[in-house]
C-alpha cells in the first residue's frame, strides 16, 4: 500500500461518497461517511469534515 498525501484520501472519500449517493440515493449520509472512514483510513476529525462538507448549504452569493 502506498502512502497518500493527507488531502488525497479526503478527495478520494468525497468522490466515493458522491458516487455512492448517485448509485443508492436512499442510503444515509452517516452510513456512507462511516464506510468511507474505514475504506480510506480517515481520522474522526476527517470523517466529521466529510459530514460538514456534504451537509453545508451552498453559498448564496455564488449563485
């Protein structure tokens, strides 16, 4: 197994979760984040970041 830069694992997890949400829209975000944490060896704070990332509302100023 090769070492990945810390941010690379987060990016991979975001892509994976996004794909999973498209494939199985009924699956809970918490379950997906938990699975991504195990799959990509994320710390609890990184998993928390993923939850915030997917639940954050888009910035209305950029619409």
